[in-house]
């Protein structure tokens, strides 16, 4: 058994960034949204996902990605004063920097992504309209028969740590059509390493309860951004460690996430804020070695340079340039990443365009140079330019042969993702 099970919030793209770790994926990865088949077009910043990943030459590679919405259903009450928004009668509060659709009204069907706090309320990181929603659904614990954390069900389902329920809403209860156990850990029994985000629900002795998981700490557990004594109810943390039985984790590291308290989602609020986590924090994949990082900011432009040297001798350099609007939303990100392993040099350049904080276009260029120790054997150069249009696929013709000493292959792809409509 190997691999890594990741549960957390998407904070960036360029693949996907979850819990500060970049996870690559391709069309071989299976995707689902609350149990239904999905495509990569449905991925968005602020969604909570459960990812099964394996190590690859590129880093972590996703085998499956499950998008997890705490609720899919109609708004039954708008927020007033300190009273929260309600979906199917259940309270929903907005996390700091949450992405919430503008102009929400009672009766609007929505998809709510977020984590549950100690009271069982959902602290939303993203709320999207879902005008074509065919079935309502909810994810949560069954603490007493026929009740999912306050949501009345038509069937007396037995108590369970977590279950996905699908069906119809009659204004008073969810008429259950389908159920699925443990949607938040679809990789159970197949992975060893754990990287889980959650809100602390309680602590007793060496045991910490968060987001349906139980983390066990000991003297070897390290803390980042705080101390063990700083742990508090509803504190957002990321736990790295090893899975034990079921939802138990032997914690090796606990990382604190500093954020403002959750707020009510107000009518027409359109919280499209850019949270600190939206800066697409990319963590080292854990190979060990040295890392040096520098930052420089001038006006609305921030430049960050990172140089990492792994224990196997590989040098990795990343230069990232971010352009923000006057309101602080990310508009453009340019990133050049170079990996030098001695016999191979690879350079990846990505340009991403954002609208309202959501990526709508990506251009990627890759150049690989295979070095040779032999004088009579020239370096082999491979260049790839990827261009893809989601709305209108386009084929770009390239010459089969280019009169150069090196072998050059060109493919161009541009990716545009339109997040303005429902999924």
C-alpha cells in the first residue's frame, strides 16, 4: 500500500493545488462530483476535494479526484443580521475569502463547498448557482437515525461517520433515493500517507478531532505556524501523517492556517475575495533538500523566486510573476519552472489569465534538453507548445520536419475554462 490521500480545498491551478501541494492530473484520472461522473472543467478554486495521488517523475499525480459539496439544493433562507444563509434549512456561513455567486435569492439551487465547524455548520469556501440541478444531495454524519446533521431524511439511515445522500427536496425533508458511505475518503485502504484539512472540533489528550477525522499526536509531531497549545475549536489546520484504521491519522505535522472568522452570506454579497491561500502555495513534494525563496512587489505586480536542491542532486528553480487588479483579484500569472538533473534540463512556462479570480485561459510551453557526454552526439531538444480551446476545439497544423540540427516537436494547446455557467 502506498500513495497519498488528500482532503482539502482547491487554492490554485497549474494542475491543482490542494493543501499547499501541487497535484498533476491528466485525462486518465477519474473525476466525480458528489458521486456523479464529472470532468476537469468542473474543478474550481474553493471546492473541497478528496484526491488519491501517487508519486511520479513530475511529483504527485492524481489517480482520482472527488469534488465534495456539503449541500446541493435550494436556498431556503437568506442571511439576515447574524443569522446565516440556509440551504434546505441548514446553516451555511462564509469562510474568509469565500467565492459566492452574486445576487442569490430564496429558491435558487446552489452547490456549497466547505468544511464543517464544531457546531456542525458548513463554513463555505465556495457557493455556486446550480440552475440545472436534477437531484439534491448532502454530505455529513448521521448522528441519529433519519437525520444528517440537522437535515431531516425520509429514511431512518443508521448512524454513520459520513454519508452522501441524494434524492429530492419536498420543502421539509430530503427524500432519499441513493446513499454512499464515506465519500470523503474514496481512497480508503489504498493509500498510506495522509494530508487532510479540517476545522478542529475538539481535543482530548493526544487526540484531535477535525472534519470527521481523528489525528493522534505525540512528542515527534511538529507544528508549523503555531504550537500545540494554540490549537482551538474551529481552528483550520492541515494534518500530514500516516493513515491508520479508517479515518484515524498518526500526525507527523500539523500546520495552522490563520484566517478571519466565518461570516454570514448576505444577499447579493458576491464574496469574490482573494484569500491568502489563493496565492497558490506550492509545497515541496517531500523529497528533502534545501530551499531558498525570495519575493519582490512593485505596485500590483509580485515576483517570487524559489530555488530548491534535492538530495538526489536535482536543482529546481521557479519564477512566478503575479498581476492583480486594483481590487486585489488575480488577473494574470506567469510562471517559469526549470529542473536540472545533470543529464536533462526541462523548462516549463505557463501563462494563466484570470477573470474574477477564476482561471479562464492557460498557455503552456515545455522545452526538454537531453544532454550527452559524447562529443559526436548532439543534444536532443524537444519543445512542446500546448494550445487548447474548450469552447471550440482547434487543430493547429505544424510542419513534420524542421531544418535544424536538433529534433524539434511542436504541439500547441490553449486551455480556456468558462466558470460563468452551471455545471
